[in-house]
C-alpha cells in the first residue's frame, strides 16, 4: 500500500513537472529560454542570435562544436531569431524570468534593458586581462552608469558609396567629405543631373544617422544630468542645415516617411549619387544593380567639423537571471575572442572589436587589382581608429531621437520656425 501511494505521488510529480515545462516553453512563443541542467554536472546554455541563419549556420555549428570539445561540461543550444522579432521575444523572456543565457543585441536596445537591471554586471565577471583585449572605445559602448552590461562583438562603420558616373555628369571630381561639402554637392548634382545627391531618413523609429550627424557637427545632445543640451547655437545650426536642404528640394520628399532601406533602393536605381552605408551592402548592390555597382567607388564617411565618425556595434549580453552565469560568460568570451572574431569578420565582411584581430593584415593589405569590397574593408578598418558611438547610452535613446526628428519634420514642413522646433524638442525630451 505504501509503495502504491509512493508510486501515485511520483506520477503526480512527473505530470506536474511536464505541465510546468510546457507552460514555460509556451510563455515565450515556442522558444525554449530557461537554462536547464542536463546530465549531471553539465550546464546547458541557450544562445540567441539575430537573423544569422542560414548564411552562417556552418560557422556557428563549427564554433559551438569546438567550444563544447574544449568545455565538456557545457552544452550550447543555438537559436536564431528573426531581426524584427528579437526585441519582443527578449522582452517577454526577460520579463518572465526565463531568458536565454547569451544574447546577441546592440548597445542601443540593450541599454534600455540595462536601465532595468536586466543584464549581468560583467565588471565582476570578466577578468581585466580579457577586457583589455577589446578596443576601449568600443567596450565603453556597452556601459551604463559606469557598469559594463555587454561584451563587444562585431562592428561596422559607415562609408560613402558613390556613383562615379553621376558625379562626373555633375562636374564633381571628388566625393564630399564634410556636411558643408555635401550641401554644395547636392545643389550641383540637382542642377546638372536632376538627381538627388543622397537620401536620409527622418522617420523617428528608423536610422539614427541624422541624430549622429548632430554630434558630428559639434552638438552636445544631453548634459550630465540627462537634460537636453542641444538648444544652443550649434543645435540650431544643425536643425537649420537639414531644414534648408529639404526646403530647397535637395532631399526627396519621402525622407519624412521612408526608412533607410529606401536609400539603398534609390542608389541602386541610379536616382541618388551617394549612399551612406556599411560595406556589407556593396554585395547587395552588385547582385541587384550590376551596372550601378560597376560605376561605384568608396570614400570615407562624411563627417562634420569635429571629424568624428560613427561605428555600429553588435554586442553580447548575459541576462541577470541566467542559471549558469559562469558558463555563459565563458562562452561569450570564446565567441568574441581574437581568433573567432577574425574568422567571423572574414566570413561576414564586418570588423572585429578586439585589438589583435583588427591588427591582422587582412584589414590592411589589398592586392593592386583589389575589388571595391576589398578596398572598403581597408577604409572601414582605418576609420575605426577615430570611430566612436556617437549617441549616448540611454535607456530612452529612441525617445530623444523621436523628439528631435518630429520637430525637425515640423520645421521642414514650415509648421514651426527652427528656433521653435529646437525649443519644443528640448522640452519634449525634458518632460518625457
């Protein structure tokens, strides 16, 4: 009788366990997120990336196999999440306290959750020697309030991809290097060819390129207390710059409604002479518009009087609620070490964030008959020495962008003066 009672209790506990597991697995959209212990002494960690399958499936399968061989006590389950779905999935998982263990994000979005204490404090987990292998200015991008919440992974810097045929038709021998030169070129290209020099978006939820241009023009976005600091002569000049370009008809009207993807479409169709983008889009242009690609060349990123250049960072974060923080940190450091960063940079046409990997000859030497893609790689790497994250690490960075873009649009459409637009943007941010 006692044995039968124990058996019934065991069955009940097993059913309860199965039900609990089912509820957890369903709570985040069929993506298993809770770190579990598998075989005795083995940590099973879950690693999320953003839309890297199927192009890099072989790379990650090989990397994970090597890691597991070197660390027999750890098993890695790789889950690739569509780019558009990542924010909702990680928010859901973090809120439910069932997150993956290692996550590929970017500092802008990750900093929003860092403000909610969602990530592991890495200052106590990453040895000083390991930390020193990363580019200092890039490591800084994943810090908030003096605490490190992420480990740098791969990088991209914007380049100026330009149509040599269109510039020649406009009588321009060299592409612009500053915003002042860009305004002059835009006027000349429109007058001589009827085309636009470039496209940039003012859609609040899209690219931060215009926001970054403010910093390049010498504008301080926020002060040390987090208040708006752009209601200044420099801030008004930056507003005026973009408003004048639009009112003169030197920017496509859809700049107010279309995102950055439209910039690529316009360049590929020969409607714009310049494209501010990463070198990874050169292959896209070659596939979609071979004739445009043939006429394309590359130049350094356009900047302002400060000379500052932007870098985009992808990082690795570890949720605070991971059940295996040490195993997660070990895998994150392996994923982003010199050897693996160099291999991934070569496979994905991006830049590494470690000093040793960036010093490799792959980023310095190109053959005499180098392709545009090869030349772009060297220019990108050279820019990295002066590049930095231009927008501050804020949990509400998108609200700052929204305040500035919405008021810029109002000034462009003649609904506000520039002075009023700047004042209202500052007030909108301060009163958020």
